[in-house]
C-alpha cells in the first residue's frame, strides 16, 4: 500500500498538462511503482497506476524476465492486478517511464475493458508529458 502523495508532488505532476488532482495522484503512484521494477536485462523501468470507476487505484511496475517474450509491462501488470480484483471499467491510467510512447500492446490491453480511457505519460520526474487514450 502506498501512502498518499505529498501536496507538492501532486502539484508538480499536475503542472505540465494541467491535470485534475486525481490524475496527478496517478502519476505520483506510477512514479513510486517504477522504483519497484524488476529489470535485470537493463530494459527501461516503468511504473503504472490505474483508477477504476469506483475510485480504487492499482499500481504496478515492469517485470522484465530473462526471456523477453515473458516480460510484463507496467501498464499490463496494473490492468491484470485490477481485473484480478474484480474491476472491469476504468477512468484513467498513468505510465512513468524514460520512453516517449506507450506501446500499442499496452493500450490494447486497457482497451479490452473500454475505449477512450485517458492514459497520461510521465517522465521519471513524475511530470506528465503527454496524454493519449486506450
């Protein structure tokens, strides 16, 4: 369980894209989750957070196994955690990574449960850089 973010961290995450407080909190949770990524092969560590329509949040990190085809992205891991907990509809997601894009496969995993879910991409500093949808 992750403690609530500090007001300053939430405010800085909201600044770049003028996010609502709830969405900025997703970025803070994703940034925190990124620190727990397992990436022994040196791939980029990612963190993700997902909010369902009941307001519950799920955070996950990259699981980079030795066989690349078995690796799990942070967003797919968050979707799996949410679905395993009974969630089927989502309001928003955030991914924190060094990369510049969220993969199509990751967006497709989220789209299985509804198109048009906003997904915020944040840098490792936790600041939102872009917004896309599932």
